[in-house]
C-alpha cells in the first residue's frame, strides 16, 4: 500500500524510525531507533545476522528457529547472550545475570522468538515497512542478488541497502536503484566492536529521504524522481573548465582536463550551495609521486581556516570528506585551503624538464549539501 507523501515530510523522528525493519547484519538500526526514543519489536533488530545465515533462514521461512533445542542462553560480561543455533543468529538479551535465571530466560526467549519470526514473515508477505540491510564488508553482487530473490519469494518488499558515504554519494543521500531497492549513504558505518558509536544525524537523514521516496511509490514501485538531488557547487579544472576564476595562490596554469596545485599550499574559493547541517567535499585528483624518492603525497583540507580532513596517503581518483555545516553558516562563499607538503619538482626527483613543485593535480571539485 502506498504511503501519503504529504505525511512523509511531517513525521517526527520517533514515528519515522518505526517505518523500517532491520534484516541484518547487526544492531545499528536498532540503536538508531532507540536513540530516537522507540523500541519496536523485531526478530533481527539486535541480532548479529551474517548474510549467508540470513539467507538460510529466509529460504527455510525460519522453520524451527524457536525450537528449545536451538535456543541457547549463555552469560557474558554479566549479561545474557542468546544464540539461535538453527541459523546462527546471536543477540544481547538485555538482561543481567542477577535479574533472571537462565532457565526462565530460555522459556521466555523461545516464546518471543517464535512470535517475532511469525511477525517478520507477515511483514515480508504484506509489506508496510521498508526492509533495511547494512554490512561493514563489501557486498558481493551475487549475495545482493540472492538476498533480493529471497525477499521477493515472500512479497513485494522494498529494500534499503545502507552503505558508507563515498565520492559521488554524500552522507544522508539516497538513490533509487530500481523499483524495489534504494541505496542510502551514512557518514560512516559503526565499527563492529563499537556499534553504539554510530552517526545518528546522517542515519536520520537517510531514513527520512528513503521514507519520502517510498511514500511517492506507485503500485509499490519506487520512482527515481521522488527526491530532488542535493544542491551542489561543482568546479571543473583544466583549459575547458570553469575553475580558473575561483583559484587563489598555489596553482599552475590550466592544462588539458586538469590543473596542478603547486608548492605547499593552494587556495580555492567555492560558492556555498545552500544551508545544510553538513556538507560533502568531493575531489577527483591525481597526486604527483615518483617512487622511490617520492612514494606518496599528503593532502590536508582546511575550510575557513579549520582542518576538516587529512589524507595521509592521497590515492588517485575520487576522494571525499565531510565539512561541518557551522563552518559555512551564513557565508555565500568559503575559502578552501589545500596543504600538500610533499610537493616536489620533477626536475629534482626525476631529471625531467619541469621545475614546478607539483603536489596534486585536480580534475574536479564539488561541495554538496549533505
């Protein structure tokens, strides 16, 4: 059933987080929901559910998951852990060992797990929520296909796959991959050893944008044009680009498709694309390196005089970093300082006929509202 797009933008945070159901692979969404003030019931909300184990469960419709022989209770660091051995799901019971006996908790969990498995199956068969999956490790294309096949066997679910922001995909952005799947980008995925250290703000932006897209669905199918892309200012370097008039000191002349940042520091002035809590600065770069004498380049990014990110070893290609919104608040333009302390002359390090001190060549730079 399609949601009301007018209601979508008015939902408070507590109502918003209830529109999503975690299907793995850890408890990050569950903790986002808790941070927003809600504690929904969900089989996989706090479970460690690796994808291959999830697929086995989905394919078997979670048969015998709550069988008493497959529910194990074990104390760990003063609290109980629950392992559902049939499909190798593990989660915190959120019960201290002095609050309940293991036997009583076992009986409780057998009842609860059975109920939650039936609830998840019903939610998959009659979708009224967005199913959300995240995974720290890269997801193989074949694994994603297997997950989507397994979900489609139940009904027309909408999947939101959450990844870490990267160049071209700023924090808080959501893209429609096809009529049944969205991809959302948070500032960073929490490390497995410290899941509570999550980036709540970018998670909430992803959830809200995903819900708005879902609310514009027609006949259960997502529309690519449901959400306008984030505002951005983009500069193209080189003889055919538009960056030249924005450049301050520390640049060579434009060349075919790129321009060198020279000496140790370069300055560029960028128009602020709009008001935002956070911005994403993305750059297409090629550092000047000449092993073994010059094996790497470093790039420090300063915004309004504040260091926002250091690329200790700058790679070739697209890179990105977050810029806090308060550094740009109320400004029509902002000065970005680029510090490349290992700039070197090709004449000195390689015997070439070029005495410029080359640091990093730039093809593109964009400032995006996240």
